[in-house]
C-alpha cells in the first residue's frame, strides 16, 4: 500500500525484541530511484534472494500485514522451492485482492490511508503509482501451497457495516493451520491493539517453533 513500509511494523516488532531478531523487508518501487517488479515471479525472486543474502543461515519466520501477508506467503513458497523454506508464516488480517470481505470497505480503506499520512509515508505520486502497480500484480495471483505452519490473525471488528451480499467479512486463507481473532479492525490491530496482536503471534510461535533461539 502507498503508506506501507518498515515503519508499519515498528511497534509490532518491539513486542519480540527480547526474544527474536526482527528485520523488515521493503517492497521495491516506492521511491523514485526504484523500479517496480515486472511480475510476481520477479518480485518473489528478488525478495527471497535478498533474505538469503542478508540473513544467511538463519531460521526464518515470515510475517506480513494486509497485502504484505500475501507477499510473505509468496516468498515462503519461493524459499521452499529453493529448499530453504521458513519455519513459519504469519498473515496479519490478509485478504486476496478479490475477496469481497475487504473490497466492500474500499472507501474506508482509502480514507484510512490518507488519515494516517502524517504518521506514515507521504502519499505522493510515486507511492500511489507503485500501489497501483502492485494491485495489478496481485489482481490474479493465486498463492501456491506452502508446507510451513501458517497462522492467520484476523481482526474481530469490521471497518464498517458489512454487506449481507458480500458474505463473511472476516479474512480467510486456504492452508492456514491456525486462525486467531484479535481485538481491533484492519488498521487498529497494528496500532492501538498491537500489543494483543503481538501476544497472539508470540504465543503461537512459542507453541509452534522448536528452536526459537536461532531466529
């Protein structure tokens, strides 16, 4: 998203400071000197290569919020294809791009982004163009299966009044091993409710990972 980036995860990452090493991986194309990836294959190849180069020999857990979770899942699949799969994947209220559970709130999502501009990244032409480019990449992309344990963390409050025609507004993800509902909406689970979100993820990692010391 146009306001996304490493800053989006700062408060979430602080919940793990005493237990795990945490690194953020930006998506390319959101600054004037960066090019947008040509397709999802190029993007996932770039991000998987970057992780293996920057964190050699480390056991990885991949996490992403909203559409960032889609990339986390895709990179996990690419790492598994290379025989270097992660120990786990965490999706934080992640939806596929055609899921009416979230697209029914597109106006609220856009308004929420602009309302948060002063505490995130400026919504300039480069970032807005990049967001449109990523929407095109994600439009018809279907996530391949991953063998790593996968946690889906879902918001328990909708962004607006859900439409009966759209069905269940909550996030769903094929292949999720565990689904946990946490307080907050699509935005606030990573803002004022980030502590409970982080606790839910930490509890799941503690019960899922055998060797947390090398993360």
